[in-house]
C-alpha cells in the first residue's frame, strides 16, 4: 500500500512538472494590430523595423535592450530617410546591439550562438530586422537549442510570428516537422 501511494505521489509530481514546462512552451503570442509586424512572446518583443513612435512606446512597455539584426547598409539607408535607431535607443537609456544577419550565409551555428548569447537575461528585449522574418527564424532556432522546445513547439510560436512554409499554404494544412541532428 505504501509503495502504491509513493508511486502515485511521484507520478503526480512528475505530471505537474511536465505540465508546467509544457504550459510555458505554449504561451500565446500577442499581436499588436496598431504596429506593423510587432509581436510579444514572453519577455520578447519581435518585430520588423520599428518606427520612432514604436520605440518610444516600447520604452514605456519596459524594454531595456534592442537587438537589431539588420546589416550596416540597411541601417544606414534607414537612418538617412528616418532616424538613427542606435542614437535614439541610447538617448532613451536602452542597451543597443547591432547583430547583423546578412542573408542565408549568416544562417549558421556560430551566428545562432552569438544571437543566443544576447538573450541570456530575463529583461524585456526588442529583437528586430526589416520585416521580422530573420527574427522569427533565429528566435525559433533559439527556442529549440537553448530553451528545449521541440521543432513543432518552436514552429507553433513561429507561425504566430512570421514563419510559414509555402508547401503548407498549398496543402492547406500544417506539416508535422521532425528534427534530426
């Protein structure tokens, strides 16, 4: 009788631990309709290029760090027609990192590690590129490699951001994905 009670308690505790981990991985993605390509997942805001007003709004929401995945050329072109994002971030007291992802040549484990290293705190962080596509790809890879998400869990988050497979659109259904190392 004592053994069965002990097994029950252990099983219940294991189920509770699994449920808490699973619950954390299924948090919803908040979509901000008033801003183009702006999303929030846990303590991360993920977006395309923020406007001046968006950065001011995000500062009010508590962001402490900006991670910009745009290249130097993209940043220069944007600054010449809009504003210097790095200068504005620093003026607002926000830590600013430019971590350029220049096309698929930068889609590699070394770049992912560098990206992941920037996400080590629990502070509120804005991660952006031009349209939120690079952000989505790198963020999904981060969830898998650093947070223990399965490929399907990470793509479930990514699909609420900017991730899509053209084949899924053609088939009208999500594809179940497997991850092999």
